[in-house]
């Protein structure tokens, strides 16, 4: 604290009048008045006046918040030396005096009216404002919109999933390969199987081979239309050509089916399904025309398909049928046993067991006949007896021929 500040009045007044002196000095500082004209200027004040520039505010200046103590204190009864020191510093420092003047400025009537009109001026208003801020109105306003977006997005996603599921189901149901399999099951006209077809009993057609039937299955007509539509856009597509040949087999048009399938096999790649369709076309044409060569070709193709897909029950079924037709009974029994290990459809499984049982009965009959023949040919006497019996039978036929005529 500056000891030169207003020394005369403080030393002349008694101790009880020091509070009045500080109060008058404080009022003079606040009103921006200079020291009394009769008092000699102190060193600090004189230095500040002569320089003509306000104090720049050094490290010795109190913090701006410290002046609140001087404003709130009762200068008429000073409470400590801190108040006197602040007052003495403000008397010597123009910057601090300006700060003190700004802090102690009285509020005008207009400003008081504006402040009184604020909602937060009263205690109740401040409590209401705090409650509103705690509820965070911006989140409350956005919540309904956020929920709307979530429900809209969920509904749109569900609609897309349903549409995708319906489209996948429609494509699966109207797949030409599936339509051909259903047409085969509706009217199975031959013993061999087709890929993906359900079980059906054989019901041979009565019309001429390759001619127009009285009534074609609707599934076959629909599949043919879809296949032709695809071939218009891609005439050399191997997949659609193979399906077109399979439709020809169901329509008993074996010659065009064989032409297409042979060309696809030669071009490659060779698959078990392609060989299966090729074998079906050859086998059916051999059955219709009595061609041994066609049925042998069918069996060769089925053996190649078996090598490419050893566990395919459709290939094994058709291969066993072709082996039985070619008289390869032992091989057919082995193939039927393999087929029974891989087939899962109960109805196709039952047909395989029935065919295997019939084939085993035939083999037993052949073995019995062979056993009797071996007994007759076991000794020379039995051979002479067999030859004599045959000659007697021929002689009887010669004698009876005129009567038969």
C-alpha cells in the first residue's frame, strides 16, 4: 500500500475518523476526481499525471475479481488492511481506477426495467428455466422424427425382403427345368428317370412316336415356350439347348434331341447331366426302333456319367435299367444295390427294391435251369438220353404237321 496517499488528513483525524476518510477517498475515486487541491500529490500519482498515460497494468495490479471485495466491503468501517491497500492502489493507478469506476457504475432506470422483465430475474423463473434446460427440448422434438424414420426404414426393408422372396419363389416355380420335371411326373411315358422329377408310374402313350398327342401336359407346353423365348435371345446357349433337347425327349422327338445333345457333348464341357440326357434320347429311340446300337450307345453314356457323378441316384437308376436290358444281369444287380444306398425318395426307393427283387428272381430261375442242364450233361448216359428225347420230340412234330395244317 502506498504510504504517501493523502497523509495529511489521515494523520490529523483521530482513529475513529479513518473510516470516514477512506469513504470520502473511495467516493472521489469512483467519481473520477483528482486529489484535493490543497493536498500535495503523492509520488505515484504525480508520476502518473506527468506521464499523461494510464498505468499499463503490471504484475503489482490486483486481479479484476479482487475489486469485488472493495465494492462489497463497508468502507466506513474497514475490515482489514486489504481494503486500504486496494484503495491506495486505485488512487495511484489510472487503469485500476477505471476498472473500479466501471464496476461501481449505477444501473439506469431503463436497464433496471429490462432486467426486471427477464423471466430468469426471479428465483421461480430461474427454477423454471433450469427445468426446461434439463428436459433438453431439442431431443424431444427429434424423437418422433427419428422413430418415424426408423419405422419407415424397417417397413421399406421388410417390403424389399418380401418382394425378393416372392420373386425368387416365382422364378423357382416357373423354372423351365422344374416345369419339365413336373411334366414328366404328370405323364411318365418311359422307364428311365429325368433329373429332379418326382415318382410316377409308367403310362405309355398310345399315339404314334413323334406325333402330336391328344393332350400335352400344360407344364410341358409352358416350359417349351420359355425355352424357345430364351433361345431367341441366345441361340447357341448350351443350357437352353440342353433343356430344349430334354423337352424333345418328352415329346418323343428323339432324332432332333440326339442331334443337339451329340453336338453339345462334342463341344464340351461334358457333364453327367448332359450324358444322362443323351443316353435317355438314344435309349428311347432304340426302344422305339429296336436298334441294338442305340441302346448300347445309351449304356456307354450312362457309364461315363456314373464315372463323373458316382453317387447320383438318377444316373444309377437309368444305368441299372440299361444293363438289365443289355442282359448284364450281374452288373445290374450290383448297380441296383449302389442305387439303394444313395436314393432318399421313398417312392423311388421302393421301385428300385422292386426291380432288384424281380431281377434276383430271374437270376435264381436261370441258375436253376443251368443246374438242371448241368445235371443232364454231367455223364455220357445223361447226354444220350437228352439227345434221344430231343429226336423223339422232333419226330413227333414231323408226324403231327399234316394234321396241324
